[in-house]
């Protein structure tokens, strides 16, 4: 039986609250990123401090709980692949894109990650073709088309090239999702994997920051921007802890619902903090992409039974 406080109506309140908080935190990623890059920070600087401080935060959890971080060859490769592809490439792209497009748009693009995950799993022969999930892929891409529809979800047609670059983010997440299952070190603790992955991502972002001369020493001129950056990092570490707690208490299928919350919160934060306007095309795209993702998830559940 999964853990959690359950009422007579069958609602497990602890996992539900955790899911809502996780959706709010992850949904805030585009807004956090937009606030930082519009204040002069580079994508590499944002991702470095986000992952490095989050790694320190998670390291404390490992020390307190006596969790050992595996350092085998397989484990180190795992950290590097997930850290560089699933975090550095995906997050830096997200940070770059939100400088030019609405945070709400980026939040909807991220929702495509489960669709792309299934496509990559098929290409790597980790999963077979399922009719329901295949239809979900088609619907998901129709929704993606609505997102980049000129004068629809985008403020102007000139932003189309940057809007298309945004799709690198869910592709990075999807590749990391597939590899996280295929390349996971046996017997490794989830928090240990998250901690080491954060440091691997921080190392990659630091190299990029040094090469393009955009490394930002937060101690040089501490201010509100640096405070936001630290808060972003702590939120990232907290999100990973919530992620694993939800899986433990309610299962991965329950956790899968967080994608919809991330999108809704992401759009909401964009409206609240940046006075972004939403169009009917954006909401139609959310519904269509959400339907596609739901069919991909539904097909997975049916094939597993």
C-alpha cells in the first residue's frame, strides 16, 4: 500500500500536496530563468549556480541520511549523460529561449517531453509501437504545430526560429528519461543519483561559462538577482526530493500528472510576474498537447496490464 493520509473520499492528501508544490516549483523554472537572463546573466551562469547549489543542498541530505554516492564507471557515465544532456543542454536552451518568448510558451513546450520520450524509446527498441500511444504522438505534434502558429501563441512571426529552438528542451529531457532507465546503476539511491547528477551538470555549465567568458561570481556584487538565483537553486533541490517522495508514496503513474500542473503553473507565473498575455491558440495548444500526452500515458498503462 502506498503511503499517505487518505480520506473517506479516497484522496491521499500528502501526495496531492506534494504534487501541487512540485508542479508549482517546476512550473516556475521558465519564470525564474526569464527573471535572471533579463537581468544580465547568461544561460551557463544560471544553470551552473542552479545545479551547483542544488547539489550542495542534496549533499547535506545524503550526509544526514548516510547515503553513499556510487562512483563506479557505469555510475559516472550516468551522471555525465543525464547532467549534460538532461540538464545542461535542456536547461540552457530553456534559459536562452525565455529571454525572447513568453514563459508560458516554454512551459507548454516542456509538456511534450513524454511524447518525445516514447519516440526515442521506440527508436532505441526499448518499447514497441502501441496504437493508442501512436495516436497520442500525432495529437501531441498537432498541438506543437498550434504553438508555433504565426500570430497565434507567439507574439510575432519573427520569433519562430527561436520558438523552434525551444523544442531542444523537451528532447533533452526525453533522451535523459530514456537513458535514466537504461543506464541506471544497480542498487543506487535516487537522492545519491540526483546529487551527483547536479554536480556533473554544474561542471558542464562551468566549462561553458569559462569558454564563453560569462561565468558569474555571485559573491562579487550580491543583490536581488543573486538572491533569486539561490532561491532557484534551493527550489531545484527541493523539487528533486519531492519527486522521489511522490514516487515512493504514490507511484510513477501518479507522478506523471505533474506535467499538466507544470504547464498551468508556468503559464500562471508568466502572467503574474511578467504580465504576459495568453491567446486562444495557446490554450487550444495546451488542450491538444495535453490530450496527446494523456493518450501516450494511457497506452503505456494498458500495455503494462
